[in-house]
């Protein structure tokens, strides 16, 4: 009988099995900075602006942390630029350590004491768990492991025990950081990991266009909002703002210009105003439509980017909060948020936002005398999902207090019913005006 030879390959061992097999697993320290505009990714501010550079820092850190958790190594987040509470609120429950004072070498030495330990930065878009696990395996039979970066530095350093001489006379940020460190490591057994590139300068942005934050512009439709418009614009510092005025008789336009907004005019009607405002926004990827009496949450830009990073989402909005202490306001909030989440029908006072390309596909707002926000949300549902952010806006209670919470809510529902019954928008607008 002929012999039967069976050829097979030993199965690939997952990285976490290597981690569990190590006698002493190295600690993995991730160095990062809190994403404060102006302080985070400062060298990218001229290209992106302070807010978008900070948003990029945020995204890089989140991606790095998610990837490093896959290594199964003990992960520590070494922080600067923010309190532990601020980092915990941002990134969730992790082991946080303040980097402390001194130059980068002094801070890394602190993180590598005691050993064994690995230190990585948070600005390497292509960094994967496999890269770090390969370095960890090298550390098992080397004194030092370095991950060369394309700019002459390194994206990872690891030692089995503290080696302070590695950082002697290193000029951080220069092109010879790696070569100087290798020179300092003479007499030590050094292993090199895979070469990677970091994202640090404007020239680096072209390499990873997909990771550059979406640029957001805000359109505020206004009509006689002199009392509110300046504060509304001031809260949007660092963002391109267009105030689309519908024929104000007060000082709205003058105040808006003085506050730094682009001011355009159109015929009265919020839909037309918002179209004119969107057209005036230059070079933005996302348009957010904000009522002058609505205040966005502190981290609103990140909320917008997170939701619109999902390809299936065509339009987003925030949960509704009403600036009023009565129980009636809480009931209205609850009902509005339930409707928004389960039916996908947020209203305009929840700060609707969508990609410019989606807005263009929809042909913008239709020239309606009323219900223009309701209409664009319903049309957006044909292109994708309507998403609701976890955070909420706070809108003025003036509309409810003028007519009463019950009556205002009843009128709103009657308008929706009339719209669904295909009553002419002009009749709905006339009815709405009579109820004021």
C-alpha cells in the first residue's frame, strides 16, 4: 500500500497565549496628553486649528488604548495636561499615573521603574497589538527593546530593569533620538521592533487622511435674537459660525458680526435661512444647525464626530434638555428623547447635524413655511440611520413658558399629525401662528 504523507503547519499562537506564557509580563505604559485645544498636538494647530488638533489627539489616544488592551499585558495610562478625574471621565476605568515633572526621558524612566516595562506613545496611527507583543517577546532575551520611528525617534522603548543612562544627553524631538539612545545602550543587548511612523507634523497628515477629524461648521438661523446671539457665538470659539438672519429689526446682525460670525441674510423662514447659511460655510465636512437659544454640551464636537464616523448614520442630534426647573419640563424632555431615540424623529431644537455631502444629496431644506426640520429628518432617514448622542443640549424654556407646557406640547403633536395627514404647510403655519 502506498504511504500517505500529511503535511500540516503548527497553528499560529495568539498573542495573549504568549503573554500568559511569560514568566514576568512587562507592564505597558501608554503616554498621552489630555486633549485640551491649544495644548494638544500643538504642531498641528496651524494646519487644523486648536479644536481639531485636540480632536485628533483624542481619537489617536482612544484608538491606541483600544488596541493595547488586546495585548493582555497590564496596561497603565500615564497622563499629563489633565486631572485623573478628567481622564477617567474621558477614557473610563483604567490604571492612571501622572507623568510628573522633568523632560521626556525622566518621565519615561519613572514609568519603567521597576521593570520589566514597555512605554509607547499615543500618536502612532498604524500601531497594533501585534507590534507590542513582538517587542514584548524580544524583551524576554534582550536588555533593551526599541521601536524605531521614521522621523529618527522611537515609538516604543522597553527595558527589563531601569537603565537611566539610555536618556543621557538626548535632545527630544530631534532626528537623532534613536541613534543617540543606541549609542547610550553600548554594552547592553538591544532588540529592534518594526519601524513605524508617528503623526506629529502637518506634513504627516496626508499619510492618514482617514484619521483627520471632520471639520464642523455651525449655522445659527436668527430673527431678532440680539439678546442671545453674542453668547451663542462666544460658546462656539474656534469653530466657523454663520448667522443666517431672516430680517431682524433689532441689532442681531451688528452684534453677530462684532462677535466674529459670518453674517448672511435671507428671506424670513428658517429653512431658507439655514440653506443660505450652509452655502456660506466654507471648507467644512459637517454642518450643525443650532438655534440661538440652545446651548451645546461641553464635548459636543467629539459627540458629532463619533456619531458621523459611522457610515450608516445620515443625521444626528442631541438629547433634549429644557432650561426650567418644573416637573413639566422633565416630562417633555422624557417624551422628546423617547420619540427621538425610538422613532428617529428629533426636532430642530436638538441641534441637527449631518455631513455636507448628505445635505447636498437632500438638496438642503425645502422652502417650507413650517416643519422644515421635521421634513429634513424624515428625508434623511431614506439615506441612513438617525442617531442620538448620549449628551444633551439645553434649550431655553421661553417657548413653553409663553404658552404653557401642556398647550405647547399639544400644538406640536397636532402639527405632526397634520403633516402626516398631508395638510398644506401653509395651513399648518397659519394654525401655528394663531396658537401663539
